[in-house]
């Protein structure tokens, strides 16, 4: 069965009502891309602020950021209030592919930075009263804009994880929005790796299944 | 491909070296089973201590235990130091099948109680010096005794979740052991539901994949 529109975990068209200009008030939007040969150093087109924040956080000039260094880099770049748990998700999703260590190089850091800028812009475009909160319906629309069309059952389950069992209306902070988003993005991408034909079904060996999920169940915060 | 011994997520034979008698010092070991008609009330063979703990925790005499009530029931039954996160896993794994609410009936509570007693006995059988800790090798052996033969890569990944990124030798408390165990048990059972022929491969639709994993990524503690 191919993905129906009802629950395609793929990238739908942006609806006409979405104003691309909304993103422009955020600095350091994605503008440059790396060639595969540029891994290990920044492209000359990289915004200086990104390079500066990486180099400031890279305490031992290793050329990589570990988890604690990423935490510091984000804090110094104005991303306050991001939980250790969300930072662990970011590390896991953006880590160097195939590297046994949990670390980011310049290429991965730029990708992560661009993702955060995009998600921050989407969050702010829904938070017009600057309350710093987003409700369940807005979350669904935001996911749609980011390319994730979630089945209703999945959306409801994700939202219910944030109501502390109260069943009350959820108001998500930017950190919670980012945490939800990294769960959806991370799991959907892992699923797609095992569904190369985009059929809506993935055939997964047991060890791959466990290895792809356990990092999301990171224990500490 | 059928499961090889190298990573069969199924129930292997107990090795000869494992002394079944080790479990006997624990009270309330599994002795009774329910018929399907007994759901909603305790079997007459249920140990009175189990009935008493359920009824004491069931504040509103609803006939069910919610998450906070289970926490209270376990605390009063001598299971101290079990984290909210582990209790959430227990609720998720033992909840009434098909029930939209996260709650336990008597039948589910007995099953959970028996599981805890078994896991406590296994933990204690490895903790001969009563330090309250278990190392990585002992964890692997304990999983084996409980019927889970994990691929090395999966075992290492799970253990690494508990070293707080230090890479140091992990010493697991009973709560961490239980948390590991519920992750392995829960995910393996979900996998098996999608691999009825025990081939080692599961074919899973996207929404089922997301619905089975998101509850393990519960946010709060």
C-alpha cells in the first residue's frame, strides 16, 4: 500500500496560506550547502556567527562538538531553556553518520543550526501573541509546514505525552515543540530508511529495530 | 531468515547453571493464573497481600489502578526507589489491552506483581554481596534468564544509555535494571506482534510503528 494523504510521513506541498516571508525575520536561515568534500571544515559561505559559536564551544579544538559542548553552544547562541533530553535527541539525529561517537562536525552543526532556525521561525509564526506557547492544533499545522503529515492517532498520542496524564489542553513551549519535532523527525527518518520504496510499510530486522529506537529512550536528563 | 541464536529475541532454555531455587526466597511468586472470565476481579487463589495492596491503592474503588495509584501500591509493597519513568513503562506494558485509558485491572496487576517478583529475584541472585548493584555482564546474563538473548550491539547500546556519556563501567540499581528490562520486554513484544512467524524480520506500517514507540519516549519524570 502506498502512503495515502491521510498519513504520509513524507513532505507534502506547503499550503498556499503559509507565508514563506514569515521566516525572514530569523537570522542565519539556511543559505549554504556543503559538498561532500567539505566535511571537517566550514564552507566559506557559512555565516560567521555559526562558525564563531562552534569554535567557542569546541573547548579542546578537536574539530567536533560533544553533547556538553553543543549545550554550551546553543546557550550562547540565544537558545535558552532547551532541555538535556532535547539536546540528546539533537545529537542523536545530527551526529556524524557511521561514527561510533556521539559528536558533531562543522557540517552537522550547520545542518542542526539551520534546522533550529527553521523550527524557531515556524514556532514564532504561530505564537503571534508572543506567549511562548503553541496548542495541539497549531502543532499539527506546524508539523505539516515542516513536511510531516501525521496520522491523527499518532498526533494525539504525541500530544498526550505532554499533558502529564491530565488530559487537559496542552500548551507547548519551544523546547517541548522541538522535543516533539525531533521525535517525529528522527523516528520518521529511521522508518523511511527501511522503506526505500515509500510504500508505507517498513521491513525491519530485530537488531536494527532495537538499535534505531533505544537511543530515543535515553534515560537521563 | 529465522532467528539465529546470536540474536533471537525469544525465550532460550535456562542454562543448567541457573539455580531455580534462588527465586524461592521471594514472597508472592507466580502461582496462580486467571481464566479469561476472571478479568475484573481477583481469583480466589490470589495471594491476599496482592489483593490488599491493590485495594488500598484503589482510592475511589473504581476497580482499576491509575498511574499515581500504582506508584502508591508499589511503595506500600516495599518497592522503593522505582522512578516515575519506570512506572510509566510498567503501566504501558501491563495496561488493559485495547483500553484507551492507561490503567490496570486486577488481572493486569497480578501479572505486573508477578513480573516484579521474578525480576527482583533475578536481580538479587546476582547481587550476592547485597550492594544493590549489577554490572553489564550480569545484566546480560539476567536478560538471558528472563528469556531475552540480545545482540551484542543492542546490549552495548542499552548499557551506554546508563553511563551518562562517561563510557565508564555501569553499575545498575534495581530501578535501572527494571527500566532496562521494561524497554527490552516492551519493544521485543511489540516487534514480535509484527513478526508472527518469528522470522527475525517485522513488516510494520508507519502509524503502527509510531504508535508502538512514542509511549516509550514519555517525556516527564
